[in-house]
């Protein structure tokens, strides 16, 4: 039977530190067990066959394949098929997961034994080539999994020892365009460098305290830090009335803390929730028009299926 390899990689959720991470400050990201699967096999002829349900994914697969083939001077045609647990609409990192899974699958198919760090570096260069901007935190989550303290470009990738965090994830119903929001913050930064840098530094203090709170399982403290991070993101003008309403409703329902997660402008918010309050919080988020995404966090990184 023809050799066929299937690999999967997880999505991600930004816990704290979005935007400031683009400027060299740290963030904390957790991997979600909604996974993208990539299957690769050799195919006859000299034309590669790429089958992806979403056009957006196909760019990432095509670019990854091109880079891999150039790097290893490969001529052999391949068939690549992707399949996902989650829609690219919700901003949970399907592009980074598919990129990481493609490199890992090709590495297995051609016996290249790429390390996770090599997979990270290759995937990050694909993201930058396609999107032009990005810290690579999503690539780190897809590659290494778990919960990671991360600095821009993979300068620091430290796994934080934790169990799954008691998170509720609410989708605002609006797809955010991350590069647009990153550029919006950049425009603000260029006009008002001191003000924006001040916000980034405050966020960094929260991120560093949050790392300790996670290690200590001090969810009360972690929640407060998340609330403060949300306020600073409001000051950066990346939140939306809908995200604010979802955060506010969840706080009223008794969470430890809540914030938007990711670039803002739409996509998701997260709430850290005491077990007994979970249903109440989910109802509160739904009541203001959010929808609940059921996902586990602290998930395993890229793996052979
Ligand atoms: O919108 P998301 O979930 O892809 O998160 C973007 C996070 C930013 O810090 C704004 C950008 C980045 O690449 O780190």
C-alpha cells in the first residue's frame, strides 16, 4: 500500500499579552484541542495535488510545500489533503495549525526528521511571507502545544507546567482580520509611541504575574490579571462593544476574570470560571449574543495520528 501520513496540530487561544507580543514583549498562549489534520502521500506524475476545504488554508499548504521542496531539493509530486475540527472563521488558529501539520507530515513522508524547533522556524517564515506581520505565538502553540510563555519570533518558548485551565470561550460572531488590527495598533504606536509603549509595559507586568499565578494555580489572581489586560486592550482601542458586553456579562455572572483573546475587533473572548459557575457564565455570554465554543485547552502539540 502507498505510504500515507496523517498529522494533526492544535489551534490556540491567547491568554494574555496580545499586541504587545508583536513589539518584543512576552505573552502566554494555550493550545486548543480543536485540531487541523493533514494527510500526505506520494502521487504519480509531476503535479502536486492539494485538496483543502478552505481557500485560505490552501495558500499556507502551497507555500509550505514549496519551501519544503526547495529546502530538500525534492521533485517527487505529492497529494496533500486537509481536514479540520474547526472553522477558520472563529480565529482559533487554523492557518498556523495547518502550516505546522504540513511540515511535520512532509518531514515524516520524506524521512527528514525535522525537529519541532525546525518546524516552528519553517512555519513562522511561511506565516510572515503570507501575512506580513505576526509574532508567531500561534505557530508555537500548534508546534509545542500545552501552555507557553512566548516571546516574538520564538526567542523564548517556555512551557508553563499547568493542568487544563477552567476556561469558557465565547465567539462574538464577527470574524476579525488580525493583520488589519496589528497595523491599526502600529499606526497608533507611531503617532503616540510613549502612550502605547506604556500600555505594552503594563501588559507585560500582567503577563509575568500571570505566569506565576498559573504555576501556583491561583485562579483568583489570574482572573484579576485578565480583567486588567482587557482594560488595557480597550485603551489600545482593539475591543468592540460586543466583546465588551460579553466580558461584562461574564464578570457579572461570577467569573474569576475575562478578556478578549487575540487581535480584537471580533473573534473570541475568554473567561476563567469557577466550576460551579460554568453554566451561569455560558448563559450570560449567550444572552448578550455570543456563542459558546466547547474546547479543551493545554492540548498536545503537533503529532502523528
Ligand atoms: O487574532 P489572533 O488570535 O490571531 O491573535 C493575534 C495576536 C496579536 O498579538 C495581535 C498578533 C500576533 O501575531 O501576536
